């Protein structure tokens, strides 16, 4: 377990991360983290994992949209195809 001292940083308080904790977690300077208070404890979560998942999802959506433009349904709408499929 590592220890740190809370210090003043402008009008805020700051905690300096000990080197062994930084190395163990791969935390980097300027990395965004999420801080949560739970039952009097302070929890720090890496935001990068969530941000990476969001970035991947956006990239996939962009790829789908781009790919969809290269395929044509001609004059038939998706609604017409669905209705035709229901009629059998």
C-alpha cells in the first residue's frame, strides 16, 4: 500500500501519486481520471478505458455509415423491403 500527502494546489487540494503506484498502474502525466466518493472513501478510476470504448464505438459507427454509402438499394426504401418481407 502506498501513502501520499494531500497538499494545496491553487484553491484545490491535490494528491501526488507515488512512483511505485504510477508504474504499477501505467498512469501518465495529464491522463484524465474520474474521482468518486463512496462511503467516506475516495475512489479513482481511469477514464481512459471508458474513453477508449467510446472512441471505438464512434469509429465503428463511422465505418458503418461510410460502408452504407457504398451500397445502394436503388429506388426501394428500407421500409418497402421490410413490408415486402412481411408479405412473404
